[in-house]
C-alpha cells in the first residue's frame, strides 16, 4: 500500500432560494455518503438579519461567506472526505471563489420556472429568506458557463428523481448498503 488517498469529490448544489437545494443535497449525501453542509449555516448573524429584513445581500456581504465555504471544502479535501454543499452560487465570480477550495468543484444547478419556485417559496415555513428576495436572486443569476464543470436539472421533477439524476449525471459512486 502506498498510502495514497482516493480522490475526493466536491459538489455544490446551486440555484435560487426555493429551488430545492437542501432537499436534493441531503438526498445525494444519503445515497453516496458525501459529507453534507448547508451554506445558510455559514452566514454571519448580520447577513441573516439583512435577509430576514428583506434586504438583499451585496457582494461585500457574500465574499467572506463564500471564502468560508471554500475553506470548509478545502479542509474536508485535506481530510480525504468528499462533500456535497448547498450554495446559491448565483454568479460566476462566486463560483470562482468556491473553486479556490479543493482542486475540482462540480456544480449541480437546480433550475426551473419562476412561477413554480415562487409558489414553493410562498408555501415555505421557518426559513429566514423571504420570498420577496426571489426576484433579486433571479436578476443576478448567471447560468453555468460551458467551461464550468456541472449539470443542470429541471426542478419540476420529484426530489427523489432529481437525486438519482444528479448522482447518475455527475457519476457519483453510490454507497453500498448493508442488507438486513
């Protein structure tokens, strides 16, 4: 044995609020064993307060948050642990910061009709991100460029189908299950 580690995988599930990032990322984690993290938990108290008040974050608010996410992935990479992280990652420069963590970051963009996502936001309970910020997120969204590693999935599909499609399209290894 040479002591070499298996390569790690790092997937960022991206999209506007209400696209289903957390549900899909948790499903990917459960199916593959990738370590899950919710980017919302990395926001400063000041950022959360701004969003609760319906004030969109600006780039100055986002940079430290994005660097913390990149650092978290880099730390897991150093430990030999693969990850799946939720993050809106709405702009190319934001994704560029995330790519400064581990060497290879792949993106799973959950995208869909504005009406469907707005309806989900209107029905969502217990989240600090108000539906009123949806339009500001859609306004700044930059879709993945042809040179960015990732796939786009349509959010109208049921969550379990999205999880399976993500695992298949990203070629993620499925965790072996132990029978009864």
